[in-house]
């Protein structure tokens, strides 16, 4: 029997980053939310572990035998004491690559859960999250795929039940944004701090959007300097009718805008696609 799941896109609603530490990592604070769209994965029992990538962004993963999905599943096989898992994986790659949406980590998290179900493995979500750490700080948060405060290096999660559904538009101008290069550019300038703000006074949508406007993405300026197309995207999205807050997610290149209603986000997306038909534009709902 084939099983399938959505690997939800992750959005950093804010991202405060401290200076690099002696171990080479950056402390950070973020509030992350997950979209109702993303890549899709399916699994079925097979003779050996295989991965087939389809979808509009499949070419970007062609020939990669060390991608995050296979890395996570091989780690699960080691933890289970079985070696390579007898599964055939199909990944429908709908999210842009190197886009600041946690796509690879979300794919790996969905694959771990599907593998557990398909093979009836004795691992709860916390055990899977520990395995997901091998793929990086985004691994556990993308496995849980729940709104959360992330601190430390991103591995300390506090789930946030209060975050309301946030109508949003996700926009990618079709350029990659290398996380490593963005962090190196960030390190070349005076750094901000990994301060974690107090929560908003209430969790109504309007209050949350106003509160988020007081926060920042510390990587945004570095990413724009490396990829000016991100700056052009921020400007274009901010000018859309009804856009309440516009910001880059993660290390880019995807930009998000928050709206009061999903209808407003849908309408803004249609306008933007008429102006920039070559951009990746998706209306969605974050959190909730």
C-alpha cells in the first residue's frame, strides 16, 4: 500500500541572528509557521531504498545521492538496526530549491513519518525528531511542522498554540539563495543579537501582524546584497493592495506578505503574476 503526505513549507515570521560563535554556529531566535502547501511525498515497500523526484523543480535535485531525504532515511535505518530501509520514495518537488522555505528538511521529516508508518517502526515523534537533527537545525521543527518559537541554534522548540491562521502570499523570483553565502555576508558586517521578543499582547490576527512588523529578519540585507532580485521582489510585493507586512523568509530567496483575508492574498497573487509571470507565486495560510 502506498502512503503519501504533504511536506509543508516553513516560513520564518521573524529571524533574529546573533554573531557567529566559536563552534561556527549562529544563535538565533525565530517564530516559525507552516503553510498549507509544499512538496508531496509518497512511499511504498520495495526491494531496496530508492528515491524518484518529479515535479517542476525536480531538475535541481537530479543526481543527488546525498540529499536530505535519503540521509534521514538511512539514519532511521541505522537507528532501527535494519540498514537501508526497503522503501521506494517518490518526491513531487513543488517548492523552489534554496528558497528559505525549509523544503529539504520538510521533505526529510515527511519521509521519516511515512517510513515509520509503512514499516511499523517503534519510534514516536520525539525519537524521529532526534534522528532529524542529523540534517540540521531545521530538521526537528520541520518534522513536527507546528508553529513554534525556535531558539539556541534553532533546535530548542516551544510550540505556540496561540498563533492564528495568517493569510499570506509566498513569492520567489526564481533565483537561488545560498544559506552559507548569506551567513558569510552577514558575518562581514556588525551583527545583531539573537534576542527573543516577548509575545504579542494578544493573539488576534491584527495584533500579531502589528507585532511582527516590529521584528526583523537579520539575514535579509545580506541576502539582498548577494541577490538584488530579492530586493526587487520585496518592493513589488510590498506595493500589492492589502499587503500588511512584507519580509524575506529564512536566508531567502522567498518573500512573504501577510494579509487580513485569504481572498485578499489570492487577489494580490493574481495581480503579481500578471506583472511577473515568471515568478513562483502562491497564496497560502500560515500557522493556525
